C-alpha cells in the first residue's frame, strides 16, 4: 500500500511497534478522541465504548464536570509533592471516608497496583508486629504487576517467570469458604480478595463468601483486604462491591474508576489498620496530586448528583437481561453485576468476538479465551444498551465464521 493510501491507524501502529517494548503487542485500534459513550479512531471510525478504558472512564469521555474540574485545578496548582498538603486531597480523603461510613485513614497513590503495594506493606507491618508471616489469596486473583502485588496474584501465567517471591502466600480456590477457613490461621497476616474477580473473567463470589471471609479473619486475627480496584465507585451499582454483603474489610484498595481517566489509587485502612504506618513508612511523589484529586472529586460528585448508582443497577439489568435473552450456539450466558459483566462463550472465541465487535462499531475486551468483558461508562444509556444487544447476535455470527 502506498503511503498516501496508508490508513492513519496502521501507520501509527507501526510507529508504536517500533518505539515501545513489546509487552502489549500492538493494540488493534488507535483512538483519537471521545465524547460521552463514543470514541473515534484516527481514521474517523466511530465506536460505542463498552469497555471504558478497563472500567476507568466512569463518566465517559470529555464529561463537562471532569473537564472543568481538571482544567480549573491544573491552571491553579498542578503539583505539590508529599512535602506539602493541599485541599483537594483532604476533601477527597474525607469524601471517601464518608462513603465508607466507618473510622479509617487514607493513603493516595497513582494506580491500583500501588494501592495494593501499600496494602501489602500495611499487612507486612502488622504481621511483623504480631508474628504472622503468612498470607492467603485466591487462585486466579489479580492484584497487579509490581513484584509485591504480583506475589499475591494467583495467575501462574503472568507470575511464575518472575519468582521466587519474598512473601509466603497460600492460594485457595475463589468462592470456596471451607478452603479459605482451612488456610487461614493465627500465623496469617492478611487475606487478599477481590469482591468479584476481575481478570479471572468477572467472577462474582457465591452468596455469603465475603461474610465467611470476614468471619474467619475475625476468628484468627488476620486482616481482610478487599481489592476493589475494578469493582468500586459505582461499577456494580454500589459505591463499593463489598456493600452487596454488608461486610467491611480492614483494608480497602481503589483505583481505576475513581479518577474517571486520571491516574489515582487509594489504600484505606479501617480502624486500627488505618494507623499502622508511622511517619516515613510509605510515600509517593505524585500520589494524590491536586489534579487527580480534583478529577476524583468530580467523579464522586457527578455519580451522587446524577443518581448514577441507581442508573447502573437499572441499565445494568437491561444489559445483562438483553444478553441472557439471546439464543446463539456461541453464547453460554452472562455473569457479573451492574455494569461489570462477562459474556460467557461456549468455545474459546473471545478474541474473535472482540474483533467482530470492533468491525461492527463496538469496543469490548477478550478477557479470557471464553469470556468477553463489558465495563462501559456508568453514563451509558438504555439506547446504547439496546444498540449493543441488537447487534450482538450478528457479532457472534461473525466470531463463529472468523476462523
């Protein structure tokens, strides 16, 4: 193909491949701009965004509240480091504590894996002071790719080549309360769990599992750490997914949807866990910077003001119900809560479904070989949902034929 007829996306992909390490491969779409629930690639093709930057773009793209808050803050004060405090970070911490409704303290970071690193350091300090050298986490769980978070991640394909790891972790089947109870004893510092497993395929726990985890931690003195990097900030129809069972963790980690597109994470220690760190125990140069804090406040304010929790529950039910009503030989069903769902397939055709959806004007994520993740902006409309579910049978046909 001559340069004058070379699509802009292909040209940019070649530049990406030449300039970047190959850990991502080459992403299939080069995006140029977004508005609401739609994005456009560099060649002008329009897509309905059904993945939201991996559950990040809570308010969609270019939301006026987010644009205004970030623009105002970056024009006022963009960075302070942790040597100085600023009001946006204090307002954000206070707001998060209010949503939890329990005594707690906050550490702000830049990402989910950093939030989990902070949680791990909290647990290590707790374990060191109480003679608890062990940790328990779930098979197929995902907590991040830095070495500390990766040591708690029960996905061997991304973990094994980087071991051995410095902490002793026992992995148990997710959702098996008996296995969890057998693994947690008085030598366990903490249990790390996702209230719904994300990277494993959007796998909700059996009813009562989080309560069982809370009970075994109470009985043994272990900390319960809830990794809500993907599941919080309205994604499942509650502020936090652990609220589905009315269970409070000892440590809560947040990121992704909290910033609506700006990089921010949070590690929240409840009760005594909030005061484990002493001065100098942990830190971050950019964590909780004024711009990211302003973005997070805009996200929380908009979700509250616009009634998006109720909206997520309603439109999420429309989305899951619409998928469940489809009869197709490639479709096994749908699982998840709110606007965090997996289309479950009868065969390992998720990559083909993602490609067919892209051709049809929808962005989805092939999460597992037989599962396609949906995590659209919380502002997605009923009309958007209807358009996607109406197109899904043809997408599945295309994935079945694309061999």
